[in-house]
């Protein structure tokens, strides 16, 4: 039962949305808060760069086939499935919320939870580290490009903007590169201070969410969408995740990957990063009400955690059964051999 309960961070996200709904930041305060938020986001990506070991990046290149499958799923299959959901607009799904689904479909994979679930399930953890890290690095370039392509193809306005890409480079990639440059000197220290530095990770996301929803509430977010609209987004997210999980799980088997690699592909290929998505939305959709855009992502975040927790445990239980059966077979074989020797 506990696996279905929201984690602490999800509870904080809900409280942040409630705070923004009742006490939105406005006017001059919103300007200063936005400046502080941009600084926090830059610090967040600096820490991401400083944490990532170069040895991990180099090692990841050796398993290129697995990484290609994950990247193709994350930035290819996922967006195509989301684009197909455009048939629901506007009869079933409001345009603004569908924009959020399109946006989450082009985001990179999560890092921490992908690795954690891969480990629980008994998958290829080193490959998961490399795949999730590579996904986030490529995502800084691919996400704004795909946003432009999808929104143009789907007729939802927008299009690729070099200004957006430049903002991504300055606000997200530049701090990441700075962290990578300093990684040999500060990387071990930052990795050892994970508990102390976690507030920077989560705090920056909460700041963006509070700012985004404050602006959206002022513009009438909760008067624009009904509970039916929110329920429709949840159902759409569940269907999208279920399709990708089936594709990654059964597709990796069809391609002949080992069980450990199948687990890695399943978890890294089906996840979407809230940590990267919210800051990117803040840059890509600057000047727009991004509350409705990040809402589907926030819902997807909790859905993927609950679903993957169950799947990881299923994989782990199956592995234990295989090991028990193998041990029993070996014990049985040894007993028969000993029995035959005694009879002789």
C-alpha cells in the first residue's frame, strides 16, 4: 500500500500549488522572485554538471545500442504518441493542457528515480546512469527543437526559436558545462553532500512551480479548467505511460537484449524529468502562462513513480524466484549425484 502513497516531494509540490492558489506572488514581488528563481535554476544545473563523472560518460559510449534505443524512445516514440493524442483536442482535452502533454513528451528521462528503480529491479545500473545522464544532456538541445517541430506540425502555434535555444544555452547548459569543468575538483565533495545539497534541487523546482502557478492563478487558471479536464489529463497520462512501458519492455525483448538491459530500457525510456522539465518550461514558454503547461508534467511525475515502483518490485520478485529455482535445481542435481554414488 505504501508504494501508492505520494513521496515527500510530491506532497511539497501540492502544497506549493495550494500556496500559489491562495497567496500568489504578484507585481514587483513577482519580478524579484523570478530573478531569484533563475539564479536557483542556474545553480541546479551547475550541480548536475559537477556531479556527473566523466568516467560515466565515457563508459556509456560502450553500450551504444542500448542508449540509442532509450534515446529513440524518449525523443521519438514518446512525442509521436503524444502527437497522436491531438485527436482529443478540443472535444475532450483543452488546448492548453494538451500543450503540456506535448511538452512533457519531448523532455529527457529522469536521473535519480530511473537509476533507483533499475537498481531495485536488478537491472544494468551503470548503463542506467549513463543513459539517464545522456538523455538530460541531449535534452538541452533536443527539447527546444522538438517543441518547435511538434507545435508546428500539430498546428498548435509556436515553432523553433533560436532565441529560446540561446536562453537554454545560457541559463541551463552554461552552468552545466561550468560544473563539468570544475567536476574533477569538486565532484566528489558534491556527491558526498547529497543530503545537504538536496534542498537546492528541490527548492529550485518548487520556486519555479510557485512562480508559474501564481501567474496562472492571477490569469484565472482554476476558473478555466474543470475537474473533468484534470481527470482527462490524468487518463491521457496513464495511457501514454502504459503504451511506452509496453513498447520498451516488449520491444527490448524482441531486439534480443538481456533481462538486465531490458529493465534499464524500460525504466530509463519511460520516464520524464520534472527536474529538467519545469526549468525548461520557464525558459521556452517565457512570457506565457506556464501553469497549465507544467500541470500535466506534475501529474505524470507521480503516476510514473507509482507505476514504476510496482513494476520494479515485480522484476525483483521474479529475479528472486529464478534464483530460488536455480538453487533448488542445483541442490537437486547434487543430491541425485550423491545418491548414485552411495548406491554404487
